[in-house]
């Protein structure tokens, strides 16, 4: 059983599961686990790890169009090196501060592999939570920010020089799109964050809304760091769309709200395509975009 | 660096950490990680594991005198066996239902060892959160329920018969004292749950409040299951006070509120001693009670 099937099963048993975060009254809550082997390449500092792990949960709050209020983390390692722990706490606190939330501590555990479990909570705005299921044919398909940031970081971690690793850590410390999520809440009809990459996210959003998407390849905003690591235009597009973990928002917006939505987004909002009928699937410049990307586990 | 020193350091950096749960406005939030090797003896079903792990977080909400509203969990294992996962979700949902909270799903991760990270949130009542720091000399020292339940369960798991393991699983599925915590909130001056055992909890509560405690050994309510596993009276007392993970509440109550507090507690409230001056330390029948118990990690 793979993760997607297991998550589907969880969603059947637990009515609130299945979106980026669960909604309980006006509260959203979301939890994630990350560990060294799969999520933190060699060279990732504990400051970056704390920032990124807590940031991933804050990104899920953002994806619901909710205001992030607080986050907690469990820090598990072979021992409790005070400096490493302090760096982790510092990164966790900084990313919370970046989105006006509070880091309020957590728990410690012993593990042979560095592992962290993070939880973030937030308040739904008056616009209500934005689910994955509300896209309608004819609406604009949009994304925040620029894509391929984490893919570029991974390549830079692999180069293993002092400069490349420092730059990779910078790229790994993304700003969760909480301000954008709140700004988009009154406009977006469906929204999610892109933890598994643009391609996979689009397939998930299409499935949840019962629609298809048509994309303009040239319109996808690619992060400038990708240019330094991609061999050609095809690889550039692939790194930006299938690697994942960019933690940008993907959303659908009715045409007549597009201007207001764009104006409200601090990270920038780019239209990359349109919502089409389910039967048309997810295509880019007329060709099928495979459901490829990062599958956790 | 051991866990207690590390937690102290976390508390220095993060102003809200250090109590059983963090308080953000009127919300309390708490997170824990448990794993197979240290927390789930052989024979623990996934239903029991889901119940117990989520229950441990709900117990922290209870310890603040807050109303539990929701919980999430990360489920990490080598693979996603659908039946085991379903049993875990079922246990997690049941323990939430037992305290009128909602289990709202979570995340999945791959780990070589079965590991779960749970988070619970709750609402502070009008009485406000009950911290560990409010005990005053002369007040009554009280506990909910009966003690030694988890110690007895561990012995029964070790016996490894069908009946003993089934009974051990029953004992492991405790009811988090949320109703008692809410009932005690207007009366208790300091409160915590007993994840590390009664002895250690009393030393922690004493340190946080800057007081000492004097206990009457005969007054400590021992769970009947302990009688079946303890060799003599000394072992009986030790199992009830140092093993830990009973998830009962320990609190201090002014003498004149004791009657009302007792009447309000569904799990029963027993006075086991009194608050004394810091210099007197923690004693039982006049002898020092060592700061011994379960240290996580």
C-alpha cells in the first residue's frame, strides 16, 4: 500500500482528513514528519531544518487560506546536542516570526535518525477555508512565487562546496505563503500547496475538483536558481514542475477576480493555465502532463 | 545533555514552553512522539497504540485544565499495512470520542521503527489555564484516579499469554482526564499530568512552584491490577509511584475548595498529602521520596 492509497483510506475513516489541513470549527490544524534520510540532504543545518520543517506545516495552513497562529515541533535525534537543538529552535522560531505566528515549543525524543514532527494551527478567515474541491471550468489556474527552488537547492547541496551548501541552505528556507493564502481566500475557489511538486499537485487538485487543467509551459514561473543547475530547457521545466517541496500555492480563481487576487498577493500570482473539463486531463501545451513527482515514502 | 536539561533549554528560548502544553491566546497545544522500542511493548495492538499515543497528548491538554477539541497524528512504519493503519486510526478516534474531542487525521511517514507523533489542541476555560507554578504552602496535594496501571500492564505484556496481553492492552487504554482537568480548573492552584510517574511529577511540580510536599504513603490510591503483579507492599508502592505513564492528574487545591473539587471529579480525587516549604523537600511518611522515575530518552 503506498502513501496515497493509505491517505485515501484515512480520509474515508476520518471525515476531516484529505485536504492540506483539517478544519475543526474555525481552527485549522496540520501535522507532518520529516527525517534526515529523505528530507534533509547532507549539509542542511539544524537552523535550516527547523525553519523548513515548521515551514512545511505553516504552508499547509496557508493552503487553507487560514491565518497561522502557532506551531510546535518534536525534535528527535541520537542525543540532545545543545547547540544543534538551539539552532533548530531558532530556525523554527524565525519561520514562525516570518508569518506572524508563534513557535511555542514541543517535545524531545531519541531516534537513531534525526526526525522531526511539526504541527501548525491557524484561524480560518471570514472567507472560510479554501478546499481542494471548488475549481470550476473556465477559471484561471494560478501559482504563487517561483518554482524549482528546492530542486536547485538539492543540486547545490550535492556540489558540496562551502558556497554551494550555504546557498542551498538559503534556498531551503522558504517563506510559507501564509500572507498570500489569506489574501487569496476571498478569491480562490480551490487551493493547495505544492509539497509534491507542481505536476502531482495539479493532478491532486484536478481529482478533488473533478476537472482538468490546460497549462502554458512558458507561463510557469521558474526560480532563477534553476538556471544555474539545469542543463537545458527541458530539464529546467522538469526541475520546476516535478521535484516538489517548493511550498508555493496552486489555486483556481474566477476570471473576474483575477485582477484583485493578483494585486493582493505579496509573493506574486501568475496565471499558468485554465480549468477545463475532467475528460481533458492535465495537459501542458496540448500534451499530457504525467502525474509524476515526489511520493513521500 | 539529558532530556530534562534540553527541555529546560527549550524553555529558556521559547517563553511558552515548559508546562504540559503551550498556551496561545485561549488555545492550548501539545505534541509528543512515541515509538515501538521504548513506548509500545511487544503485544501492544495498533488499536491500543493509537488510543494511547493520542491519549497522551489529550492528557497534556487535561493537565492545563483545558477542554480538548481535536487531535492529529503522524503514523510512521516500514510500510502502510492497511489493517494496522485502520486499527491505529480507530484507537485514535475512540480516545478522542471518550473525551468529546475530534480525531481529524494526520500524516504518514516511512520509518524502520513504528513511530507516532501526536498533537492535541484544546480551549482554555473561563477559569484560565492551570500552570505548574501556583502551589502554596498549606494546600492539599491531590491526585485523580488510581496509580500503577501502566506498570501492571507492562508486567502482563511480559507474561505473554493471550489473556495477559489482552488485559495489558485494556490497561494501556486509559481515559485522559479531560473532564477532571476542566472540573479542577476553578479549584486547582497548580496541576500537571503524571507522564513520568508520581515521584518525578511531584519533584517537577515542587520545583515549578518553589514548594515541598509531604505525602502519606497509605493515601496513594493504587490500581487493583498492581496487586496481581507486585511481590510485596514495597514493590506495590514503587510500581504505583515511579513507573510512570499513568496519565493521571496531580494537583494542589486550597483546603476550603477541596470538597467542591472532589465532588466535581468524575475519576475521583484523593488527597495524598500537603504542600510544605521548599526546604522540606518531597517526603513520604517523613522520609525523602527520591526524584526517580521514567526519563524519556
